[in-house]
C-alpha cells in the first residue's frame, strides 16, 4: 500500500472513530470469502417493554436489518395500530422477521387447543409483513415422556404449522434450555414427531450449547428445515457448571453473555452453515444475561462488533461512509 494511501486511511479512521476490519474472521477456511450473505437482525427481548421505541431505534442505528419481537406486541399494536408500527419499521429499515408466540403453551401433559392463540399471532404478524412464528415446547428436560405423548405433541405442532402457512408464515420450533429440546435426543424426538413441511427449526446457539448439543451436527442433519438462527454466547462459569450437572445450572440467574465472551464454538457453527449454503436470517437474541452499566444498548454494540468479526454484515451508516471515503482515496 502506498504511504499516502496509508496515511489517508489512518486519518479517516481517526476522524470517524472507527476501525477497519483487516483480518479474515475466525473459523473461515482457506479459499472462503470473509463476507457471509445472511441478513442479520436483533431481538427486542434485551430491552424492557417500556423501552420498546428505544430498542427499535438502537437496533436500526447499529446497522441491523431486521427484528424479532416478543408476543406482547400483537396485543399492544393490534388493529388500528398495525399501520403505524409497520411504517415505523419501514422508516428504520427494519424487517419484522420473527414473532415469539410466548402465549402458546405446548405442554405435552396438557394437550390444549392453541389454534386461536396462534391464529391471532399470525393475523397480526401477516399484517405487519413478518416471516416466522416461533414456538417452544412446554415440556421439562428432567422428565421422561412416552412415545405416544411425543407423537401427540408433534401432531399439535404440525396443526399449528399448517395454520401459520395459511397466513403466509412459517412456524419455527425453538429448542430451549429446560424443555424437551434441551438435549440432542429431545430435539430429535420433537422434530421427528412433527411434519417437516409445516414445522421448521430455529437453532439457538446458546440454548443448544448449554444443553451439550453439537451445533454443527444439528445444522448438517436438519439444514433443510432450518429457517433462522439465534446468536448469543454461554457464560464460562455456567458452561463449566453444566458439564458437571445441568440441573445445577437451572438455579443460576444468568446463563448467557455477549457474543465472543463465552464458550460457544461459532467457528464450527459458521462452517456448517456455509457448507449447508444457509442464507436465512441470523438474529442476535441476548436474554438471561447480566446487565451492563450501559444497559441493552451497550450489549448490542458489543454484539454488533462481534458479528462483524465473525464475517456477518452489520453495517452502520458511519462505517459505510468510511468505506466509501477510503475507496475514493
């Protein structure tokens, strides 16, 4: 690089207060390009409900392209309020990616009809322009369920998946710590009991790592059902405790942390996604973490930088401006 260009690059970096990524992200193999094609979003779960407007603003300003919502917005912004929220998302250039159907209780021991709840979620999210509905199973990892019970659970989920598709949406099953899907065996039981045409998969790297699951193997096995991923990290102290006995972890208040500060093997996970040619959404979803002095916005900034180091496109207006200035030098 010519000295003059080097000096100009340094000047622009100092002027805008940013650094240029000059290395290939960890986990990429020789011959792989650094940039991954996936759109990246952020979940509002990190912020309290009262800070919802600030959450959307921060997510947009940090360069994320989409957002995942908690289920409460389907009642808070229902009916006449949908257009205003849809317009706000358009103004912020945020795609409504996923809605967590947190009011749906898929307890294997209580086969209740959840169709009305899912229909309400689907009606709202379709009108908002969303893509996916997320559900978790309501079972317990510490309990053993009969094959018949699991089969019935899968049939219920399949019915809800059909309903979601009637609204132009996809239903994604999110294996969760302290549920049947906590372990690889439980995850497999639920997915095998549900029709793959109607029940897709959401891979949360934090929850599955905490459950001792091989992330890369799950991607290889279920890549055709994979529609979405959740990025977070697992605290080192919690991971060590889980290796001894996961039941001890259930008593811990904080399980997760910002990306790159814990024990998740992101390199192997990203290699598996690249090999599977997965081009769907990645959502940063940080919950169950110890709050930072700067609140959720501070964690979001840390996660943004971490995602960029992993080779994912999270670009703020300022960083784009810097790249354009350097390119013109």
